[in-house]
């Protein structure tokens, strides 16, 4: 089982993506959903996911800002 985090500032979009993943990818478990860069950083550092589904534009920051702040990236990124 792979663990995943969804990072998207739009709650509707993150819920829709979660529903799709749960329906189509039984080997992926969503362990957290973050709606900001700071919350995503905390979730990634504490939960150490295998995959991060990452929105490119997050309010005043971007998904690329998040990736630059992560010291060690031991996960795959899927841009959504």
C-alpha cells in the first residue's frame, strides 16, 4: 500500500481527487489533505508519504515553493 498526501488550496478539488483515487487506485491510501504550503510541509515531514499530489498554484505560493522548502524529497510528485 502506498501512502499519499493531497496538496490543493481548493477544498472541492482536493475532495474530488481523493474520491477518484479511492475509487480507481485501491493500492493508494490518502493519509492527509493539506490546503497550504505550511500545512503540507508539516504533513510531509511527519507522515513521510510515498506520493504527493500537488497543485501548482496555492493561494500566494506555488507547489514549486513547497518543493524548494522540503530538505529531503523521498516521495514522488504528481502535479494536479
